[in-house]
C-alpha cells in the first residue's frame, strides 16, 4: 500500500520541497465575513494589507473532501 503526504498550504513547504518529496497540498479557505477567499489567492503581503479593510478578524475553514 502506498503512502502519500497531504497537507494544507499553512505548512508553507517550498515548491521545491513539495516536488522533491511528492507532497500534495490543498488550500484552506479564508473568509472575510461571508466572502470566501482561497488561501492560494492571498500572498503574505496581500493578506496583511487586506486586514485593515476587513470589518473583523478573518476566519478559516478546512477544504471539502472533494478538494
């Protein structure tokens, strides 16, 4: 039986290491109120810049099994 490693993007594993170790990643979801944003859409600097414009603190949710 083969074993695969799957992690979310919060692990911040470099693309080179993900490829070298065959690690699959799935994005968690970040919500600004009811507006969902995929973590893949937000760079570190982009996310922090958006914090000032948000009504409250963002929340997160795990990916669905289909993702």
